[in-house]
């Protein structure tokens, strides 16, 4: 059994969004499902630390970080039409990014083999100087930058299976040869990026790999691309760490998208990627929550994900 971390903090519930689809009930459902399961006693539960402003600035302009801080302090309710905030959202966002940094540290020092960070606000739409799509700071991008710039890794592979393309993450690394970004997503769909032709630029040319999928894509579509295209790309790149942007909104029960992925498929994708990570990078695999808006489907899918991380 792997040493698998479940990284969570109650501060994430204090990012109050009311009846917004991205609300605290998502994490409450995950916690209920896990705490009533047979895998829960086997999960290690390290406390996340708060990311510093300097660590957030590895991927975001300092002025934008200050803007988010001031907006929360001053009672602003929205950063854009989709992205709701409240008084404690800035602190929750620092702790969300910090969960990824905690995971990187514990995986690289051997305390954990892999980890899942149950965080909110999510991150993959957040741009360098702009909130977008429910996201304040790009948790995965910050973790990848931290691994390269502070932990002296040379190659990090990011795979995003959220139903929406991670525009912010792609833009963060589009000209970077050290961080490979791949995404499978419903297309055309929000946010409009993620065409097959988007493959990077400059030093990063060839280090972006998009799998735009038609609406109503199935388990077979997802598993075929993971087996036949994604994992071979991982082996070619030879990363020292793999990071997942783990959104579960391609689930067939999700209200915000139009895919037909099952709970079991998330478990199988996890198993395939975990097995590849064991061959490529000593099993070093960090997963961070992105979307997933049917709470039952989300909780069951996270359970399947963690069960296969533990295997």
C-alpha cells in the first residue's frame, strides 16, 4: 500500500460563495464519503501550510496578489462575473496553494508516495494577473514552479483532466521547456482555449499537448487517450514529478458539462497514471482538486481516485 496523503484544511470551507456551483458543500461531501469508507484509516493527513506571497508570485504578478487581498478585506463580492469571493477567500486561497507546496515537499522527501489535495478555491483558470472561472490563484502552476525553482527539479509533467481546459496553467508554461502541460477537455467549450494546434512556443514548443474532445465523450474515449497518447508522452518527457489537475466535472452526472465519464473511469485513469509514475519518477504523483459540481458524483469519484492512489 502506498503512503498516500489527503491534504485538507477547514479554512477551505470559509471561502463562502453562497449558492454558487463552486461551494463549500463540495468538500463537505468529499469528507463525509471518505470518513465513512474503509480507505480513510490508511490515508495520511498532513496539515497544509500557508503559501507565502513570494511563493504565489512564482506564478502571479505581485500586484494581482495584492489586489485579491484588498478585495477580500474590503468586502468585494466578485472578482469577475464567475468568481465569487468573501472575507476569508484570500486566506483560503493561500492555504489552497500551500497544500500543493506541502504535497511537493512531502513527496520529494519520501514522507509520501503521492497525495491528493482537497482544496478550494480551485486554480487552473487563474491567469498570471487575473481571476477567472471560479479560480483565484493557480494552485497547480504554483506547485510546478515551486518544484522547479525551489526544489531543483528539471522536469515536471502536468496533466489536467478537468472537463474545462486549464487556460491559466497552459499560459503559465507555454514557452517553458521544463514543465509539460497536457489537457483533455470538452471542446469547444468554456474557456475557448485548448485546440489541438496549441503546442507551445519558443523553448516550450512541443511541451503542450491538448486533447480536445467532443461533447458526450465516454470512458472509452478517455481511457484510449490516456493509454495511447498521454502515457507515451510522459515516458518521452521523463518527468521527475507528475501533477494532476483533478477536476471531476466530466462525470456523466455533472450539471455544468456534457461528458459521459463514470466514477469507475476516474479510478482506472488514476491507476494507469499511478503505474506510469512508478516507472517514470518513483511514483511521485501530486493531485489537486479542480472542478466537480454534482456532490455525490464528486465524492464517489474522489474516493475512487484515492483508492487507486493507495493501491
